[in-house]
């Protein structure tokens, strides 16, 4: 996986990046609560070079598809407007990704043509855990989901992460079923 080897100590501003969605969709309240050393923004088309996959690998085994396939996948997500919202948290000193998370919106015929927000792939760099970055990611994704009209926002997690999601305002409901191929 490619990480930038740049010695730059300033992060790239949103205005200089090609982003997955408008940064205006991120809650100002969450921005104000962020630690001053980090910045939250939508995934950018160049985040392969900022260690996006390395942070995702904290969650599960992550194979590197190569930069070309990564960028094609980014474009595929963006080609489905108002559906995929992937956020990253950037360390302002290194310009590297230290946290990631996604909410995608599933459109429903029920509840007056409403939608459900599905939170997926939450991960925080091991060295940065315990600094409320996970909480800020979940708050931001929930804000996007609720402001998009979702009547509920849901996720699957292991038993060990239940206390974290409870602290983020979620409650345990029903069961998960899975079939792997
Ligand atoms: N058990 C109990 N409490 C926890 C746990 C836990 N496993 N993790 C966090 N908390 C608590 C914190 O102590 C804090 O409580 P406080 O407000 O009383 O101080 C609160 O939850 C918020 O914690 P954060 O500092 O925001 O958590 P962090 O930034 O470390 O992120 C995360 C949590 C995302 C689970 C991180 O530890 C991580 O990346 N883990 C590995 C990958 C993973 O398991 N991701 C979630 C998969 S589920 C999914 O993707 C839908």
C-alpha cells in the first residue's frame, strides 16, 4: 500500500482536492469539537497516497488493489450521487489518513419513500485510538444520514464494540445474519 513519503508538515486544504461529496454536508458542531491536530473531510481521489488502506486494515485484512483500481472504485462510488458518504480524518501534521468511516443510503418504498443509513467500515489508526476520533466519525455520519432524511441509521458490530456504539447513542436491536461466498 502506498503511503506518501513527503516531509510536508501542512495538510492539503479541501479546496485543492477532488472530493467524493461536498464538505458542507459535515456537521459544523462536529468540526468545532475536533481536536486541533486533525481535520475531517470527505474522501479525496488522492487518499490512496495518504494511507487510506492502511487505516482500513485496522478493521480487517485489506488487500491493496493498486492505485489505478482504487481510483476507479472512488469514481464508481461518486457515480452514484447522494448514496456513498465516506469520511476521513486527516492528521494535519503528516497529511495522512488516521480515521475512516462510511454511511451509504438505501432508498426505501416504505415510510413515505424514505431511506435507511447504513454505517460501514469504521476504523481509527491504532496510535490515535481513544482520542474521540471514532466518536466524531459516527457523529458526522449520523448527521449526514439524518439530514438526508433517513428514518433510521444502523450498523453491525462485534460484541466488543457494543459499548463504543452505545456511547455514540446507538442501541442493540435484533440480530445479524450472514452468508459468505
Ligand atoms: N469498549 C468500551 N468502550 C469503548 C470502546 C470499547 N471497545 N472503544 C471506545 N470506547 C469508548 C471510549 O472509551 C470513549 O468513551 P468516553 O466518552 O467515556 O471517554 C468512547 O467510546 C468514544 O471512543 P473514541 O475515542 O471515539 O474511540 P476510538 O477513536 O478509539 O474509535 C473504534 C473506536 C472505531 C472502535 C476504534 O477502536 C477502532 O478502529 N477499532 C478497530 C476497528 C473496529 O473495530 N472498527 C469498528 C467496526 S464496526 C463497523 O465498522 C460498523
